[in-house]
C-alpha cells in the first residue's frame, strides 16, 4: 500500500498542490483501509454480554403486550409497565456514569389518527451520555419497545415482541450500560421509542424535538428486528447484518435533487456516507460481523424509525437481520399445521444480537470520538482543469483532513490523501473521473464520515 504524505512546507499553506499517482484507473489496495478498534473501543465491545441481552428481551416479553394503545397504568402489563421498567433499568446504568449520563422520558398525546383509535400517550425513554468536549454534536442509537400481533389494532391480546423489537431495545440498552462508565467526546443518545408499529409516531416526535432544538444530530442508527440470523427457509447467516442506507434525502427540494443528479451525487447522500463509515469501522475480528450495505431506505412494504430522522434532515441507517422469518413477525401466537407462529423469545439468538450490538458500538464510539463530519464542502467547478480543488469549513477539533475519492462506479472510497490542517486543497485528479469526499482526522487518529462536495 502506498501512502501519500505532505512535506512540512506544504502543511503550512492553506491551499496546496499534491501530486498523486497518475495511473488510471486506480488499482486496488492503493489506499483506504478500515479503522480498527483501539484499546478502549476493544474493551467496550468485549463487555457486551449476550446474557444481559437475553435478560432484557426476556423481561420485555413478560409485560404481555407492549402495544402502543395498551394499558399505561398497570404496573405489570402493558406498554406503561414496559416504559417504566426501561427507565428504571437505564437509571441503574446512569448511576455508574459519574453524572455524565441522564435518563429522560419524553411524552406527548397523540390524537386520533391512522392506527390510533383514541388519544394516547406516546413516550420515548432514553439515556443521554454527554460529550466531554463537543456536547452539541449528537449520535443516536435506537430500538422501539412497542409490539403488535396480526391485527394492528388489537391492544388486548399478548404481543411478546421478542425480535420485533425487543432485540433492538436490547442493543440500545446494553450499549448504554457498557458505555456509561466511559467518556466520549461527542454526545450519545441511547433511545427506546414507542408508536413505531402504529406509524413511527415516537421517533417522529423525537426527531422533530431534536430538530426544533437545533441539535446537531450527525448520525442515527436504528435497530429493528436484529434478533435472529435464521430465515423462514431454515438457512442461517450468523455473521451478517443488513444495513439499509437511503439515497436522495427526502428534505431536498426539486432543484437540489436536480443539482445532485447532475453531478452524479445520488449515491453520496449523508445517509450513504454514514453507511460507508459504519461498514469501514464495524467489520473486524472483534465484532465478527459483515455489514451488508443495501442502497435503499428499507425493505419493500416496510419502514422503520430511521425514516423519521431522514425526514427531519438527519443522516440515519437501519439494521435488520439478514434473512427474516415472517411467521415470527406481526403474528398471533399459534400453531398451524405444525408451524409455530408468533414473535417468541425462543426464536432469538442472543449471541447474534450481541454481535449486532458490537457493530453499533464500534460505529457509535468511533463517530463520537472522531471529529464531526466536515461541513460546507464544495468542489470548484469554475474552470476547465484536470486538477480538483475542494474547500470546507475548518473545525477546531480536527487535527487534519483527508480528501478521499473513488471511481464513480465503485461503492466505497478507494483512495485518500492527507492534506493537513487546512480548509482547502487541490489534488491532481480530474473531478470528471471520480467522486470526491472530505473527512476530518482527530488527534487520536480517528476519522469522520466523509462529506460529499456540493
């Protein structure tokens, strides 16, 4: 692997020229390597415990139903009891944080609407681990704690919801437990939301609240149905997790979409840059997982809480198990012709869910301790030239920057060059031939997601 370095003299300038390999197309192995877990992250990931994940999911199934319209005052049954237990459990984790972690329950009254037959209280429960140096930069990991059965309006009968989405809740809660005793640079929110099955109500409320508060949410990881690697045909893929990453942001205007398409940027939305980053940092021997990146918002006929964050302008991706068994989702518990239906805990693989938690943990911790994603990145297209000049807003928390690029028919970044602590740089690569990005590098060597130039 060839590494391109700056001279000390060039490091002093704000705009510099960097001669690069003239070979085209660029060969494999010239650059981009994965970010491997450092000692602290390796320690964090080693503490993720399948037995604790099992305990969380088991407890959630004891509340009978967690349907959004179910009882909210019974201490033992219904979504209210689940809500209160989650908050109490998170408080025990926060107690070990030295005051850095706080637990909050935010609620609102949802009026009669689609899949909501009477006004109902919808509550999100989350633990916030405040960043030490950049508390206003935020990352979210989430699962939904409501459940359902075959009839979406049946809030009386049992809906155990072990996989959908006790597994996602367990990922968020277990990461909160493990990370509570550590100090990230940026803020991490470990969320559990309600109202997902009825129409993403809880996550919409959470994302809108964050947007209205002008929170700088730079990444959201949604875990929904991450409890089993076994499909309905019996095949198993225990070391793969699917990650769905949307393309054109839903917040862009027609003019913005047209501009994006005209420069070939439809594969470089903030969500896809987040997805590339997750794949880069979360596939290693410690997680034991491969991240199967799928470039669409979600599966056909399905949707998750990440969509609420995308709708509000935040980068977000969704994790879902590699092969689903639909007899174990949204089904009444019953046996038909010898086939067991229902979202039962016996179908959850806790070791698999723990590995999914490690994928999330590797991404979250690296995001929160690397500098933020560069902002206001532009590519100079004012003149015809075979060189390319990029500019961005300097971040005082970044030690340096890298310009990355890839052939336009490639999925992941293939090349990178360090350009120092500058706010613009010129590289000897034609902007007509590749897709560019800029990423920040911290003093600790951790690298941010790349930002695509406008």
